C-alpha cells in the first residue's frame, strides 16, 4: 500500500508512529507493556485506518483519535450507547492509563481522579446512577435553548407513559425512545412544531417516502394525545442500553 502523504505528516507530531505504524499498533504495544490484557482494534471508519483505534470490554468502549493539526489524543469513553466522558491529552501514557481504568470498570469519579484530562457531564453522572430519563426531562424543562418548545415539553412530561421514556431532539423534532443509549428506538411517533401548530408523524423508516403522517394538532396537548394513542403495545419505561440491545432481547 502506498503511504498517504497526509498521514505521513503525522510522524512529525507522533514520533511513536514512525512511517508505517498506526495508532492501533502503538496503542496495542503500549497497553500490553502497561500490563493490560486488552485487544486494540482499528476504528470502524475506513478513513481513520491510521489515526483511529478503539478498545472494548463488556459493555464499555474507549475510542481514540489523533489530532492532525497538532499533537493531541482525542479520547471518548462510552458505555451502553452513551458517551460517558471525554478528554484530550498529549500523553500516550495518559491515554493508556485511561483505557485501562475505564475498561476495568472505574466509576466516572475514579476515572477523573486517575486521569485528570477526562471530563464528564451531569447527564453522564445520571446515566451512571440509573436516572438518566428523569435527568434528561429535567434538562429540557429548565433549558433556555430556542429549539426546545417548553409548552410541548410540559405537555409530554404530564403524560406518565411519555415521562417514562427517554426524550431527545433531532432538528427541532421531539422524539421518545424506549432505551437510553444510541442508537435509540424509533417506533414511537415524533412531534415537530411548525408555524404555531404541531405535526405528528412516524419516524421516517415507517415509510419509503419519508415520515408517515399521523395527524396535525393545534395545541401541544392534542399533539401529545396523538402520540399516546399510537404507542406500541407494552411500551414500558426506557431501559438502559441501545435499540440493538432491545432487538437482541426481543429475539430471545
């Protein structure tokens, strides 16, 4: 394979790479030298073959990317479809320590204590505690972000069946998921505010031509009522994990 001149420039920022090694190569060597019995894998995106890598263990993953304008390791820590923490550092040793701590089951607080470059959000703490659904609703009810329709949020929150689901926004559309991790479920109708009214549709996969319409509503309460009327059978509280996890459990 002919080396890409752009990636060859990385050797100047990351002498560990030399001319032919990848991030996967140097991380694999480093984690083994540190005593961790972990396998480091290439990043899934083909374009990151030299600059990206990941290490996985049980339900946790650590993803690492190389900065291309300056020396920096960009690290993300994920669990059950949720980005729990992230950080940047110039130290390969710090990256290895963080990978080892996270994949060994460290809490967010212990990860931060061992690796000060790591940061995490209150929502990540809520995921760790197991009350991410309520925390997400609280954040939407308190936010001043313009894309959030507060009357719609309050109307949805007033419905116990929707309040038990994980809310998220996508292009101003209010969505509800039966799981707290990404990818989310898309079998519940969504609500899109539009010129003072509300459009209730299925997620786009319900129709080859785009969102399949359910109806229009003049008020948030009416829009929410349409969603409730079209909830899937046995639509219980949102569970930890991803839509793929739910699919696996449904098939067993």
